[in-house]
């Protein structure tokens, strides 16, 4: 039917992602970058950083357009965490847009979270090759 296909993923299934790319079944990917390894399990209650990392490198090696994004709650991720995540992306060779999305209250989560403060929006976190955008 000619529709473009976008997938949203946490990167936990790099083999599936690789197959979709090889078969040219997707046109765009939004990859969730939850946290760095030292914080990943606390944020996600999983040990899926290595698969995420494989998915990121797979996307970097492909010619498929993609974005990286992080959902932030001020109780869980601070400015320093985001700065280290940006540095990680830079070292991995990522260039382009990095979207910071604010956690939206009203849903049940792993732990009770209050309202997230949006102090990150006051910061200029962009680098020469990675442009930070705020959503929500």
C-alpha cells in the first residue's frame, strides 16, 4: 500500500531489528535510551543494556534514519546523567537529534513518582553534532 513504517523500540531485540532492516521492512526507528549501565537496572528493572547497545550500533551501521530519545523524570535522571548519556552517544558515533521527553504522570509505574520538574529545559545540552530537543 506504500505506507512508510516507523517502529518504536527499547532496543531489547537487536536480532529482530536486524532482520527488519535487512528485509527493508521499516523506514524509521525511534530508539529509547533509558540510562547508562550503572543506572539502567534501577530505571528499567531489567538487564537489557547490552541488547540496547547492540541495537544502537546496528542502527549506526545501517543507512536507516533513526532518532534517540530518553524519557526523563527528575527523581530518576538528573542533568549529570543526561550529560553522560550525550557523551556516550557522541563516543558511539551518533549524530543528529536527541529527544528528551518528560515523564507524564497519571500511569502506574514501578514506583510512585510525583511530578517531574522540567529544569533540564533551562540547560543548553546540545553539542556540535547532537541537537537536544525537549518534548512534552
